C-alpha cells in the first residue's frame, strides 16, 4: 500500500497559489472498461482548471499511473474486477484526498486506501507528525494497542502498527485513521476507521536543563510533577511518608515514595528509586512509559524530550 505514494505526491502541486484559475480543482473521471477477464470500473480524481496546461497534464498522468499499477496487478492475478473511488475531506485549511481500490477475485475481495494530506494556506504536505507532534507514530500505536486489547473479538491482535505515511484525515477536532480490509480487523469489517479526539492528546516538552542525565549508568531522571501534570495527572504529596500519589480522571492511581525502587501495582523495579533533586521528586524516564503508558522521544543531541499521551 505504501508504495503508491510515488504516484500521489505530485498532486500537492494542485494547490499552488497562482497556478489555477477559478475552476473546480478536482473532478471525478468515470472508468468503465474490460481487460481480459478483469472489469475495470469506478472513478478517479481529475485535475482541471490549471493555467499551466503542462502541469495539469503531468498531474493527471500521475493519477493515471496509480490506476495503471492497480489494473496491471489485478489483471496478472486474473481478478474479476478492480474498482476505484476517491473521497475529498476538508477541515479548515487541511485537505485530504482518500484513494480507495477494491480488487475482487472469485471468492474474495480486498480493499485498500491511501491518502494525500495538504495544508492549503501554507502549501505544504501534512503527515501524522504535523497533527500529533514528534511522537505521532508511537502515540497512535499505543492507542491502537489499547483498542485492540480492549476488543479482542473485534480486532486482529497481531496488527504490527502504523507507519508515518498511514492513511488519515482530520475533521472537527478529531483524527481519523483508515485501515485496509483485513489489516486491523477481519474482512467482514471492510475498511476500518479509528478515531482519536485531538483535544485529549497531551504533550509535555522538557528542555535539557530540566532533567538530569546519569552519565555513569546512562539513564535520565525526570521531574515527576512537571511531566505528570502536563499529561493530565494530579500529583499529591504526603510529607509524613515522603510519597506522592498520582491520579488521573478517577480511573488511575499509583504511588511513588522517595528512596523506594518499586513502582505501580506490581512493585516493579526501574533504573533507580525516586529521588529528591532541586527540591522536586525525580523518577527514571521509563516510569512514564512503563507505569503511565506515555510515549516519548528525544530530539538531536537530546536538547529536548517530548512526552505524549492520549
């Protein structure tokens, strides 16, 4: 599915500011023909109204190339039919073209989807990191893992996770992820869509001076309250037993105590016990991933750490 991008990327040029006239940007071109035993049908987008006719021809050629690639694959496998359709989604300045292909064999059919996402105002391509930040892929995969685990009868437990070019669109404050038939669920489910409310995604960015790196053992100690509260947790300190209780939305609670290297309900040991540093509790960075279920990344040189949770 991912290789199809080589045919789609040039489409972003249709939004170039002074290239097109006052005409529809995208029209539907109907397809109906026969190639051997394979029936070809449906519709693909056609670019029209560009002042640069050479560019218009080039873009439509790229769309045609995708169609040809799918038709050739279907013909080689002697499929009964291959059907194309597309969907245009708008969300403010964000534009998404979703391309669907259904290939039908004698007793089975497969449907896949790819997307082109574009920011109309800035005339730039959008990918998942533009929507969810640098932790986009692990954040989505953590969410998918939770959904699959909560619904084992509905989704495939062995789904490997998304890649950076996974099909998506945004609408009314939500991110919608689209999965090929058979990819995330049994074939009876067809194309599957999972939703993530963007308002429920939390991010915390730590600068290099805000965390402590242990040069001997190579792990990092992170300020507990700073990151927890940024991710939507409440931290309550109890002076008597030198401990802190971390809670979130009434459905999560855990305790950390200074000097005690046991975390979570399973009393799991991490790289180090909670420590008092700069008059604040610091815990190993793995606490946020292992106990809280957050994800994190470091930029080049580890100048910043970005924590994310949904």
